[in-house]
C-alpha cells in the first residue's frame, strides 16, 4: 500500500493534486520513502519514475562511493586488503562482516560515506529542481528518520509489507540471514 504519511490516502490515484497541495510554489515537492528493508520501497520508487518523478536512491549513491579511490584507500587503511575482491575493488560483503559486528566500525564507515552521499543528494536535488520534465523528487533514503533527514521532505510515504514477505525478499535479493 502506498499512502501519504500525513493523510493516509492513496497517492497514485490523486498524485497530481497531491503534488500541488504539497508545495504550490515553483519548487518541486520532495517525497521521502520510508519502510523496512524488503518492504518494496524500490518498487514504489520505480512507479514514481513512471509518473515523471526523479528518484534519488541513497543506497546506490553510497555504493558508488565505494568505487572512489580516496574511499577505497581509507577503507584499506582501516581494515586491510582483506576487504578487496580479486579485482582489487571493495568487497561489500567483507566490509559488512566488519561493520555489522561492531557499532564503532559502522559509525566510522558512516562518518566517511554519509557526508559524501549528502553532497551528491543535494547536487541531484538542484539538478532535478531545474529540470522541467520532473514533477517531484522522491528520496529513497534508508534511515531517513534515524538520521533526521525528514525535515528536508515535504511529504513522507510509508511503504509496508508483511514481515514474512520482507524477510523472503531480503534473503533472495541481498543474501541476508534472518539475524541480519
């Protein structure tokens, strides 16, 4: 179910009027997607793209940062070459093994990656605001509330799915275990 967090009505059937109500000014509304891993946020983001919305996928931006030579160098400096794959690129699973077992290491990684992602998110927002073909900007940002980024959104949209379905999806798409 896709619904506006403030009014709980379906966004798709009234999308155009919702967009105008969110922000009648010339700037385009920013819609933040919320939901647990495996809830279907990426699917909903794809639906918004079909409605001429631009989507900012913070996960994709964070993953792209791992290809940055400065980031690679810093991570190897912290955790050694064991975090590199055979091609010499960052092995996300190896990094995950480190950071998901130690909150201090996770915080260190976030302090390196999150500011870079924020800069790119802001650059994309500016680009999309200037694009006349874009009617709204959708932010797919994990930890949107936890990192207190919701104030930058005009509306929040909560995406949900039954727990069993979410677990099945993330086991299949991400290879996660139930514990993760």
